C-alpha cells in the first residue's frame, strides 16, 4: 500500500484546500521513502495523522481531540472556525493497493456539513481506478477492514508518545495478538476454521432425527447468550476509554501545574527512585563483572614478559620433544639400513661412511632435543597461552577498561540522582496542587481498576464461551457422523472435520514459527535502537497469549518497569518495526512526535537507523527541536519531500508549504546559534 495524496478542505486549522503529496521517490539511485512534515506544537501536525485515520475509519478513528464528544459534535468542531457550517469540511485520501497481483487506485472522500436544523450530514464517496463506485462507498466500513484492518492501522499510524502502552499495559496483549495475526496472515487460517464450524453447524441441523439435536440447539442458545454478555462487556470497556482519556488529560494538567509551582523534583521523584535502583543495579552488575574478570586471566596482564618467556620455553620444549621422537625413530631406521647394507654385502668402506653420516645426523638432532623440560604444557595449554598473547589479554583489558568507565559514569550519575532526591521539596509546600494531582491520579487509577475488573470478567466469559464451543463442536460432529445418511453429506462432513484438524495443526505450527521469527526481529530492532546494549539480550513473545517478555544475557526476565520513559518508547517502536518487517501486508508508517522523550543517543539511533528503513513509505510529523538542523541534513538523502506547517497565531490558520524549517539561507544570527 502506498499513500499518494492527502487533501484537506476547511479541516481544523487548515482553511481552504491544502494538498500533501505523500508518494515516496528515489534519489541518486536509492530509495527516498520519507515525507517530513514539520511544524510547531499546536500547528497542525497531529491533525494530519487524525485526518488519515478519520477519512479511513470515520466514527471509529482514534482522533486526538475527540475525547468523549459525540461524533456529530466532533465533526462540527473539526470544521475550520472561519467557515460557514453549511460549507462544511472534507478530507480526501488517495492510495494504491495491490491484491492478487493487481494494483488498484482508491480515492476516499469524506465530507460533512451542517444543515439548517443544526444536524451534521456526512458523506463518504469512494472511487476505484478513477470510477466512482456506489457499492464500495456504501460498504466502505466493511471494505476498509479487508484492506487495512483497524487494529493494524493503529500500529502503523501512531503517536510515538502514546504507543508506550506496549511497554506498560499488560492487558494490551489481546489487541496486539489480533494485530500480529492479521499482519502475519494467521487470521486467514482462523477464519477458515470458523467458517468450517459454521458449515458443520448447517450440515448438523439437517439431521432432524438426531437425538442430540436438542442439545445442539440448547448449547447454541447458551453460546449466543454468552456472546451477548461478552459484547456487552466489550462495549463497557469501550465506553470507559473516553473517560480514561479525560482522566489522563486531567492528570497531565495537574502534573504540569505541579511543576509550575516548584514540584519538578517531586514530580520526578518516582522516576528518580527507579533510576536510583537501576544505577545501583548497574553498579552491582559492573562490579560483579569486574570481579569475574579479575578471577580469570586478567591478572596475567601484569606479567607480559613472563608470559612471553613461558611461551618461548613451551615452544622450545615442544620442538625438543618432537626431535627426541624423530631421533628415536631414526635410530631404529639406521639400524635397519646398516643391517640391510651388510646383507647386501656392501663394502666395509661404504658401510663405515654411511654409519658416520647417520651418527652425525642423529647427534645434531639429539643436540636440538637436549632442552630441560620445566613447564610440560599440553597442546591445549600452549594454544590458550598463544591466544592470550595474541588477543585474549588485550580483549580482557579493553573490557575491563570499558567496565571501569561504565562504573565511573554510574557512580557520578548515582551521586547526581541522590542530590536531586535530596532536593525534593516537602509536600506541604505544594499541598493544594499535590492534592489535585492525587485526586487526578486516584480517578485514573479507579478507572484503570474498573478496566482490569472488566477484562478479568471478560477472560472468564471467553473461557466459558470456548468451553461451550468445544461441547457444541463435539455434538455437531456426532450428529454429522451418526445422522448423515447420504454419500454427499458424509463426504462433506468428513472434509469439514479434516479441514478443521488440518488448519488447527497448521495454525499451531505456523504461529510458533512466525512468532519465533517475529521475536528475533523485535529483539534485533530493540538492540539496534537501544543505547544500553547490556540491558536486554532477547525479547520473546508467547505464541499462545502474545505476552511480550524481556530477558537479560543471563536468561533472567527483565521487568518493563525498569525501562526509562525513553526506553519504553524505543521498545514500542521496536515492536512496531519488527511487526512491519515480518508482515505479509506492507503498510506505510505515519509517526507523530517521534522523539519527544528521547535522549540524544536514542535520537541519533532513530534518525540513522529507524526512519530510513521503517517502511517503504514513512511520514514523519516533527517539531524543529526533534528533527533539527543536523538530523534534517542526515535524513536528506532519504527524504522524498518535506512540508513546513506555517501557523499564523492571529488568524489561527495553518498553511502547508513545501520545504522545511531550514530550506532557505540562514541568517548570521541563526548560523551563530547553530
């Protein structure tokens, strides 16, 4: 899939019609997949991300400013403030999508306006290959799920600050599992199993004389009732999402106010306490590794001359030993040779000359073998000594030097964190704001607890539903096996049974294989982007529950809570990148606010290693402090085109202009600042 063009008409900050060309290109013979959109905070960057999701998914789109507003009210608020409500607004998106070896051009136009009674009227028109298609337009909500499933889109079009739930929320595994199945093509096998069960049910219902048919009907009713309960809980969970977002915003405002009144240190107390624990762990780990090095061959680096002397002595002893064996073998050979000469009646003079030559040769070799054995090294010991002298000791010295530097940095960082914790203000100094912060935290915690309770009940209901499905499946098969009398019915029943068994076995094997590959790709991506190379050694995904677990190099599970805020964001990006690389559906990536919480090193890694390779099409929405001048220069070979969102404070209008913040000659003051 390739997004080609996005047109906004009177949408939010964009007055009139604004056009974004999103197609990737090639520059100097290499792919240029990046479209860079730059703007200040509040200048309309996230609006671009919202627009793509809104035009595709309508009421289901997770737009940033909707909160708990009804959809009609949200559309009204999304119309530019300087436009008559009857004129309305529109979003137009064109994209190419290849399926079954054929590529099609889709153009989706979603528009809305307000009639004289104040009601909002929304229209969706879809063209395929340049022709308006009424059926596709009317059924777009269903068709878009086949092209770009909603669960997958949220992992491809994302706000980088909000995807940290992958590293924080243990309940995200259901949504992640569904997305993984769709991206890896595993959902097709599940759909085939489900369809065969439906067909089996239809075949079973034809057997009117089966005594088990009543039990089948009873279980089907129970299954329907259970599914209704599950759907109700799912709706309750969905209804809680907006209040949770409101509570999160309240908490965020309380935290910002808390910082303004001098609570910055208090606000960061928990993070610093976690950092303190991490640094103490790093210190212990580094010291243990240094002790381990000191307990091994490292002390031998203090006596290099002795090692060289030992190596020379060992080499001389080896050669002496080899010569002694040669002398012994030559003695035996010489005796046989002289004996042969005598038997052949050689002259005495000839025998004497040969004997003298052989004795001289043995004497010379005996002198070479005459070395006192002091070490008696085995071959393995000599090889180990040679390895240490060639590079082993140098590697251990380098490792020790790195560990000492790491230890020194960790100690200095520990002192800084301890000083910061000591400077944390007393709660009484910021009591009123602290109480609001606590109230906001309690509100969000209560909602989160309610969500966890509902999710727990959902797990139980789904288990009961699955149990009913198993019983129902057994009865249906019994009905099919016993009551179907015709040859055709029996053949269909047998085929259905074999299909289900084969596809379930295929699904188990394919899931395990593909999840193993996905785990490798996520591990590779995370370690490639992560600054701390020793923090995580491997990332594993459970093929049954889709739970993600991190492991260190000793095979111990690493709690995600040990990750810093920036590391959580890097981890989430790595999960999405691994999914994209393993996906059977090549989809573009839209990344909003990519580097807000990252330190300089992680920003370098994201710019150098992720953006140019994240997908075949990458749309980056950034401020000038994220993709700044140096990063823009580094990315230029990979940028197809760039846009600058020029926001006018007085008119509150954003104009999209080609170029970026620095696509012009800098002033002398700017050069000095840079």
